[in-house]
């Protein structure tokens, strides 16, 4: 049974093609590896007993521009490491909840792009803020940020921008529209700039900016994730022109129909869609 469970988890994370499972799985895996490897260091009682600090130094994004030439890779690596269990738990819960909605309307490659690009932009905003605002001048040398929060915020804001009136039920709050959830999330980060986690707040805001910009450009016909498209190496040439058939049905997706469905979701929510409309939306997400 344990073997079957392991195989099932391995399939979902690495072979299912679902980016939601992939990113949650990778984040959890890295957290467990760091925790287990760090245990002997803690028990040794040496100066390196806090192994997580050593990890943060080399996978976290440094605020110091002088360190970037040798730590350039950290704009990617920091997105997959966390400071503690609660940091990981809350990020993965939000990623799961909002990621499912995101994937109901958009493609896996678009999810990959928003997650990764949101993290990169978050890192750049963090670095920029620490080097521009005088209040951080005394802490630039040692400041780093770590965690998937910027990437998760990008997914949250992208989803809220795409379907702002989509509602989710929250404990004690009832049904909350995504646009209000995103606004609240951003407001907390703005307040957080004056806290001890100012760097994290700046990176979250960078992720939010990326998520918002991506959807707005997508709605205007510009899809930045197209760089992730796989180009076919095969080219099929037909010698005979296909004859139209009176009873054949087109498998293409009408963009006007999709736009109308998205408008309906914005006004009355996903639950108000008919079964046929949901199927049309699902087919569109696979193209």
C-alpha cells in the first residue's frame, strides 16, 4: 500500500502534467530534504547547527547587488524554499485553492509562466526596494528573501483579474469575490512594508504586479507564455483537399463564445454556467 501511495504521488507530481501538483510537490520535497539534512547539524551543536540559515544564504535572493553576479540563479531557487512549516503550509494552501480556479480557465503552460515570472519579478522588486529606499541601507548586506509567496501572489492576482466576480466560500466570511480577496491580500502586503518582513512584502507586491499585467495583456491578445510553446518537429502535408462533410462537426473553439462565457462568469459566477458551457470552457483550456 505504501508503495502504491508513493507511485501515485510520484505520478501526480512528475508525470500527470498538472503544474499545480508539480509545484506543490517540489516545494514540499525541498522543505523535507532541508529539514532532514539539517537535523544532524542541529544535533551536533556546532556553529552550523541552523542549517536552514546556510541554505537561505545560497538559495535565497540577496538584496545586495554585489552578490548577484554569483547568486543570479537565486531569482528561481528562492521560489521553492521556505522558512518553516507554517510558511510552507499557507503558501501551498493558497496555491492549491487559487491554482485550481486558474486552471479551470487557462492552460498549464500559462500557469508555469505566471508562477515563475511572478517569482522573478518579485525578486527584482525586492532588490530594487532595498537599494532605493534609505531605510534599508543598513541591512542590504545581509538581507535575503525566500519562499514561494511572490509566485503564489501572482497566481492569486492573475486569477482575480481574470474572473474578478468568481466567489469562494471562506470560514467566518462566507462567499467572497476574488477581486476583494486580492485587494485584501495586497493591502496586507502594503501594511507589511513597515514590518520586519518588509522584503517579503515587496516581493509579494512584485508578484501581484506580474499576475495583473499578464492577464491584462492576455485579454488584449498578448500571451507572454507563448515562449513556452513546444514547436512541432513534424509537418504533415496533404496531397488531397479534404471534402466538406455535411454532418461533420468542428473541433475548434469559438473565441467569441469563450468571451461570452467569461463575461457570464464575471457577472454571475462559475456555478451559473450550464453543463455545455463548462464543457466548452474545458475544451478551450486544452488548446
